[in-house]
């Protein structure tokens, strides 16, 4: 059976972009067609300056929202990355296979390091090496597929390169995975800046719809969305990014075609209203289920405990095998 791994960082509140671009697909498709692992990759949240308490809160919230979105912990493995030691164990081995040049070519490192320096901060070493940890996240589980957006494709390519290199040098150890980008709404854009991705870690939230926004807040944000010059409503991301973003969101909510929908509207106002209504209705059951789960914190704790236990059982044989293959002595068992 195909095995997939995907993770989400607790660096901000989950957004409509996260849901339409990834989480809904995990819940509606991936968990039914494959042996699926979905992780809150909290170690990745430590690569930049952070508030420890906030990381813990967002980790719990993200896990709760995955369940609220329909991911069934009896069908898929839902767990927190730091609860499974094999991620860190394997990451160091892969650092011994990766090169400095590969790390410095990563686009996200280049972008984030510039931002950190612009803020007057220092760049943490983990920001440079975290793609290797991401590779460890994937390779530890013998994953065949990695559902990612286009901004993460480069990291999956690095994972493939490291797996092939390790296998060639030390013997067949890892499955070489492939990226499986979503077909629709891979990049939901910011409502106030439709040339930028709707990101959960952005400081300003006026253009971001969060999964737990109240309906009135959602409607206000969408009705205030930036559109484009002229009044023609066409799906053209290059020349009309604002309108195209609204059409993309509406089509994703209705599982439709943004180009076909463009012909149904004669005004920006009507398009915005229908988009707002569609988003509110799409998120209503997720928000309701989230409230129910928050009222029973023991359930989430048990799901994460069992998920980590199951994940550890999958990862340990592969990581132990990698330790042996690279030349490390196995630990000596105590005499009975």
C-alpha cells in the first residue's frame, strides 16, 4: 500500500490556504487511498525566534484542527514530530550526507535569512539545516509520496537526492519518495496582496482568512479583498491576480472551475459576496467540530500519544537500519 507523509508547522494559526491547499485533501482523499502520516512538525518552528508557550498552543491547535477537518486517527497516524526521537536521530545522519552548498541553495533559506537579518536578528544554524530534518521526517517512514505545495517541491527533491546518495554509498536503506502537488488551489493568495501566498506566519492578518475566524470576520475580510483595475471578471492570474484569487477560492469551495465561474459574474461585489458565503459554509463544520474537541482535551492527548507510538514503531526499524548501514555500532543490550 502507498504510504504518504505530510506535516504542518505550528508557526501561526492555520489559514484557508492551508485548508484548501492541503488539509482538506488529506481528510477527503489521502487518508482513504494510502497509509497516511500527518505530523505537527514542531521542531521546524524553532528555526527562528519564537515564544515557547505560543509554539505549544499552536501545536495543540493545529492537531485539533486536523481532527476537526475530518482526519480519522483510527485510519491515519496523527502525531507531533518532537514526540518521535527518530526524526532527530536520522537528521544528523543525513547532515553527514548533505553538503553545505545544497543547503545554501534552498530558496526558503535565502528568503528567510534575508528577513531575519533585516530585522536585526541573527540567522540560526537550524534555518540552514532544516531541509535535512524535513528529509528525515519523510525518509524515516519509507514514504512513497509527499503531498506538498509548489513552494516545498525543492525540499522534496533534496530528500530524493539524499536518499539516493545514502543508498549508493551505504546500501539500500531508504525508499525514494516523490512529491504530489495538489491539482487545485495549490496557492491561495493573500486577499490584500494577491501576488503573495496566504501565509499563516504573516504579521498582518487583514488579507488572511484563518480557520477559526468568526463568520462576520471572514465576510469582512473577503468583502474588503483587493481586486484589479477595470470591471471585467476573468480568470487571469497574471493580469488580474485579485479577481483570479477570489475565483480560485470560490471554485475550491464548490469543487468547481474558476474559469467557468468567471462568466457567471458581472460585478466584483457579487463575486465577493458569493465567495464569502462559500467560505463561511465550508468552514462551519470544521469550527463546530473544533469546539467539541477543545471541550475534551483528554481525547486529543490520547490521539497524539497513540499516534506517536504508532509512528515510532514505523520509523525505528528504518532509522536503526540507517545507523547500521553508515557504520555505527549497535547499542549493547544488557545481559539478563
